[in-house]
């Protein structure tokens, strides 16, 4: 894989998130969409406490979700 075609940013965590937690990324993004107006770190804390997710994975999902919802 060339350097230009590598996935960068939060999405680079997606394959390992799907493998570790057994759900597609859309599942997690849909859950995050249902959290209303919670702030970034509140969403990260929720994924960690309610779903046992590690900080890096939770942060990547939240960052991607918030960035894509602004578009």
C-alpha cells in the first residue's frame, strides 16, 4: 500500500475497532448520533463506561462522528 492510499486520521482506527468490539462502524456512529448535545469528552467517557471501549478507539469514533456531522 502506498503512502498516499493509506487511511489517515480517526478512520485509521476503524478496522481494529470493528475487530475488537464486533460491530461495524455504522453501529457506533448511530449510537453516538443518539447522544444529543453531549460534548466530545462526554461522548468518549460514555463509550468507555457503557461499552468498555479504550480511550483511543472511543476518541477516534467521536472525532470522526463530530467532524462528519458538521458537514
